[in-house]
C-alpha cells in the first residue's frame, strides 16, 4: 500500500515534486581496510572459492564488463570464458541450468544506505535471526559480518549453479546438500592453508594471530572490503552538476535530467543518493529463462519478491537497481530482457506495447542447445503471462523520440570519469595458482 501511495502522490503532484539527490562522498560509505581489500581482490578472482575450482566471483562480475558479465542470464558453474563470449561447457562438466537472473552491478554497494540486496531482496539488514541479517541461511548465517556486502559474499559460494557445483561432484556441493552452513568451513580451510593467504590474513586482521583462525567471516569481510572500495564511484558529470557545476551536463543530458526528475516520472522509484529507493516494483518485463522457482513451482517462472516475503502482494516485484554507471552494466532488468538503455527506457514508458513487441532475439543468451527447449517455454503459458502482465507499478508516459534520446544522454551522464580505472583492478595471478579469468 505504501508503494502505491508513493507512486500516486508523485503522479498527482506533478514533476516538480521530485528533488535532486544530495552529492555523495567518501563519508557516505563504510570504511574498509586497504589490506583487507587487497586480500579480497585476490579472492574475488580466485577459483579456490568454488566447489570445482572452476569459477570465481570475477567470472560473472568482471572488470572488463563494468562488474557484470554482459549477458541477460549468466553462465555459471561449468561454463568456460568470460562475458558475452562465455560458453556453456562440454561433456559432464557442462552447465545444467542458466543462472535465473541477470548478474547485478556492484557499483557503490558500500554506501551506508544500502540495506537490501539481490533482485528479490532476500538479504536484508535485520535482527530477525540474531546475526544481523535476514538471509537464506537464516540462523545458520555466522555472526561477525561487518557489512551487508560481507553477508552477501558468502551466498553465491554455496549456490549450486553459481559456484558450488552439483551434488556428488565435490565436497562443497555435498556439504551444502546437508545444510547451507556446512560448506563454509571447508572453503575457509582451503584458503587459510595456502601460505600466502594465511600470512596476509594474519597481517590484515588484528584478531587473527595464526592462519588456522581464519573463518568464512574473515574471507567475506575481505571480499566486502574489495567490493566496497573497488566499485565506489561518484565522479560523473551528474555528480559535478550536483556539486555546483551548472555546465557539467551537456544540453541533451540536462534536458534528460529535467525529464528524469520531472515529467517522465523516473525519480518516483530511482530516488535518493544512489538513484534507487531500494524498494520493489513490478515492471512487467518480458518473461523467459528457467525462472527462479520456489519449492512448489510447477513452471519456470520468476515471481520476484514474493519468493522471499511469501506475501502475495509482492508477486512479480523486483528491487529498484541503483543507476550510477548504468551505461556500463547492460543488459537491463532482473532478467536482462533489454540489451540497451533505450530499450529498457521504452519499456518503462509503455510496458504493454514493449511486452507485445519484444522478440526473443533481444535476449543475450549464449547458445545452449540442451537448454533451448526451456529458454522461452514460459511464454507459451497464457495464464501465467496474463498474471504477470496484470501486475504493474508504472504508468505509461508519452515521450517523443527526441525526449527519449535526452533521457539516454542523462543516463550516460551518470558514468563516472574514472569508472573504468579501478583502484586495484584484476590481478594477473592468485595465491592458489588457479587460472584467472
């Protein structure tokens, strides 16, 4: 109800209601230790953290692709290569399922206002389980994570199709099958018994006196330190404009800014310092892929937030993504339905028409013949597609092609001047000796 009232208030009050966000700076972010960030950089690209030692965090969140993978739906454990050229593998090692959702961007997740992560918000800052977070691990999530980024970092490690692998393939997948927290001590031992890592943890963490004391908590905090500092970026033309430089935006971007915070209504959801209300909204995106099915789902659908909240009113709603550096992180939408900013903008402006005219070729899906039968099968389920189309939190807005071009120009003006020059970057080698993607 609160979501609906917020949107209604914006529409009734008109474009003058939306205010520009305040400038952001280092003081708005969690403070992370540089030595821990250096460990996190290596671990981020080290395949030692995957069940079969064949995929890293960086595989799907690569520096060459703005911290994402350039795909609509990712190719996870078992795949080969990076980005749009990543293939699905061969033989017994080939993938068994596409990743159900688009790889989320990492930009500015160390900001202090970030309190919910993942497309369905299944990780939130919360005291529900006594460990600081409401997560899929519930009470089995360890205590000691210093930020939501750290809590997030351990979840892909135990996800079957992301990094853990299939049951009976390795000890990580087997442990996860017993209980989600059973795999983390195994992964921690893999890391701390590598001499270089052991020494680095002793040097970077005051409470660690010997390598054998390193747990998944320290590993996660190191990963968070890297992600939180590496992807912090707020030196775009729009940031300069917010800081007082009236000439920082091009004429096109300036007109797009006025539309974004005015007649186009974008700021109804893309508000605040990160241009996200961290809320959940139904956009009616074209459906495809394996879906993120719930326990009793008989069909390959993705019902979004309801999968976490179990509240019917949350069905088909997904988290509002932050927009800084958005031009670097396509495809767009929770399933990457649109490869371009113009495409996702036009969908926002007229969801019904966009759904009706969307073609499967618009999805960036590497060819996987053994999964082809399921890639778009949900689109033949008329009842399910009708249910998805009926839930919509955005109202059509008529804009000219020129105005849409101005909005695109503004979104490009959210790209930081140093966005592609990250502080640490991708390491050439990692202490495990495994290949770096």
